[in-house]
């Protein structure tokens, strides 16, 4: 579904991604784990066209997208839940959700999708008229995921959804990610929280200093000695 | 009504009239600032170009003997279109190439654009004052209140209110309006939702310029003469109004304009007309010193 080949991305003269290659197949949950500054966020921003790569190819459903602007890429069915959630603080929860559906032309189905989202996160229905900035961290994360889902993506990118949240909320968020995947959305999950991520993922990649170091099934990565030492704190 | 009170109301109503125009112009400053954090110094010149466009169109139509209201409507529409084209182009040539440059660069570009437009109009038209025809008709049914507020002023106040209400509804309820607010709050996130930030920025300049054009034609008709430099003072006043309301805030610009117009007029009426401008800029200095975020300005939002 998504293929990155030899992707190099720079910030000025600083190279943040070095020859990234990775595949995501339809229906999978794939996770990308790595330490702070390894290049996880850059990978997602490169896929979305916010920071286009200097070289390499990115194909989505066999179409090259590496030179497309973000709005064209989103239109093809890729939504992102960015690091830090980036809720619009002075828009209401409902407006945040409506903007998730900004590019959609099937306006008649939006109501149905709102119902789906409110069934996943009933708290958002209660908070619909509140400003996004007044939500708690966990609620903001739920809103960020819901906003991305309102775009009806076929590929959902998540950047450290567990960051800064209480363990009980993290479990809830990961359950929802799994459910969303079971309902038919392919998921690319970026995490530092390797343990949780590998538990729900099918496959995983490990990124260090902007380069992919390891690629394996989630099960085997969980057992991998080097991964356990570096990312699971065991 | 005793004459003291009548004088007071006269001052207030003509203050509201001026204030409505300041508000129309201030909206352009505040919307542009809200979205790209740039003080568009060329905005006052857009207003001036609106007044000139109105003058030229009115002159042409006058020859053919159009009715007054028709002339006003056509003059305003032409000014809107012409100024919108200017606003769109200015953003494209003077600001967009500097989008990622240090903040001072687009600011200097804005000042350059302002000076350029002033001189261009002066060369293309004239540097003298030009008489501007009275385009706003006197409505008879307003005669009964004519001793405190003129028919012209009522038309300006009502038109401005209608335009600003329309803008408010546009920003609040339409998809494009929501996208504008989203882009102002977080451009990167807006892009991740598929909002084309460049076209949203263009639309912002187009709307701001259209509002300034309306202000330009209306006030020129009230003042009775224009020259190539009216944009400077009006621009500074409107900028003051925007800062007073809280730069970046749309209701703030509307409110700031009205407050500024009234304060200025009362100062002129009760102290001396020489003080009107002094008073306006005194307000600017006080606001910048004591409450730089303005009346409606929010403390900067913490980005997690
Ligand atoms: N805006 C930026 N300008 C310059 N360097 C950046 C910028 N953003 C990230 N980097 C650098 O790129 C590298 C990868 O960062 P990032 O993708 O944010 O890592 P991660 O998400 O894995 O923590 C880091 O070395 C970081 O310092
Ligand atoms: Mg990151």
C-alpha cells in the first residue's frame, strides 16, 4: 500500500532521514520505533508532503507521491495524528471534527461517521461544543484521532499517541487503534513506547539516527535482545 | 433635546461612522496578521486605491447620467474587484517569496510596497487633492434625525454593519471560514487536514482588500476629496484600531474601530479638533505599553 525507497530528507544541511526503505501492506498495523530524535516524526511529515524528501520515492497504491503537496496526499486517503496532537485550541470539538472532513465530497456520510466516532469516544459527544483547548490531554488525543478518522483515511499515521498520557488512557487509546484497524483502516504507528506498540502491531521497524536498523514481525522484535535492551528497558 | 446633549450625540454618531470605516480597514490588518503574523503596511494604500477606483468609476458613470444609488453600487463593486486583485497580487509578489524568511523581511517588503503604491498612484493620477462626488443620496425618511446624524452617516453605519455581519457569518459557519481559522491557529495541522494554506492566505488578502475598498469609497464620498496619501493616516488609524481590539481578533477589530472613532471624535469635539489624531495615537501608545494584547487579545496559546 505504501512503499518508501531510499528516502533522504533534510532540514537545511542537516540530514534527518538516510535512505529509508519501508513497506506497509493493506490491513496491517506497522510500527516504527526509535529514540527521541531518531527521525520518526520526520518520516511521517515526509510521507504527508509537509517536508518533501530530497531524493528517493514514496509510492501510495503504486502512485508516486513524493512531490505532491499535502492536500493532494490527504485527498488520496492518508491522514495523520501528529505529534503533540495539534488540536485547534480556539475551535470547538465539533469544528475540529468537521475540519477532519474538510476534503470530503460525500457530505451525506459525515453524520454517520460522527456517530461512529462518538461511539468510540462518547466523551467527545459531551464536549462537542467546548473549545478544543479546554480538553484534557487524553481527550485531546481522542479528538486528534477522531479528527483524522473523519477524513475516512485508508492509511492512518499516528505519531506517539501515548506521549504524556496516563497508563489507563494509553490502554484505551491502543484498544481503539486496534479496533480502527480491525474495522478496515491500515495503521502506521510511530512510538517510543515500544512495548505497547509492538503488542498491537503486526510488524515493526526500528529507526536510529535517521536510518532503518531492523525490520521484523512484532513478535520477534519483542523477543529481540537488542530491541529489549534499547527500547523495552529490560 | 438640549443642545449639549445634541452636540454629544452628533459627536458620537459621526464617531461611529468614522469608526465603522476604521473597523472595515482594521479587519484587513487583523485577518492578515492572524494568519501570517505580518503587519501589512500596504493595506492603507489598498484603501486609497479603492477610493480612486470609486472616483474614476463614478466619474465615468456620471457622464451617462446613472441614478445615484446605481453609481454608488457600481463604484463599490468595481473598487472591490480592483482592490481584491491588488491584494492578491501584493501577497503573491511581495510576501509569498519571503514566507520562510526572517520576520523582518516581509515587514520591510510591506513598507516598500506601501511607498511604491503611493508613488505609483501619484504618478498615474495626481498628487493634488481631487474632489470626490457625493455618491450617497440623502434619504428623506431620515430627515427627522438629521439634526444629530446625517443620511450619509446612517448609510455608512448600516452598510458597514451588514458587511461585517456577513463576514462574521462567513468566518463562523462556512467551510472556508473554518479553514481560515484553523490555518491561523496552526498552519501545519491545517495542511495535514488537506487545507491548502496558500489559497487560504490568498483568500484572506482578497477579503481584507475588498473590505478596505468598501471603506475607501464610502468615506471618500463623505469627505468630498481624496489624494494619493489618504491611505497613510487611515491605515495608521485602522492599525491602531486593530491593536486596540487585539491584533488577530476579528471582533476586536470591529470593536476597536468603533471605540477609536468615538474617542477621537469626542476629543476633537470637547478639546480641539487638532487633537483628534494626537488622541488616536496616544491610544496606540497606551495600549502598546499597558495591554499589548489589546481588549479582545488572548494570551498566547500554549502549544504542547
Ligand atoms: N525543524 C527542524 N529543523 C532542524 N532539524 C530538525 C527539525 N526537526 C527535527 N530536526 C532534527 O531531525 C532529527 C529527527 O527529528 P524527529 O524526526 O523529530 O525525531 P523523532 O520524531 O524520532 O523524535 C533530529 O536530529 C532533529 O534534531
Ligand atoms: Mg517525534
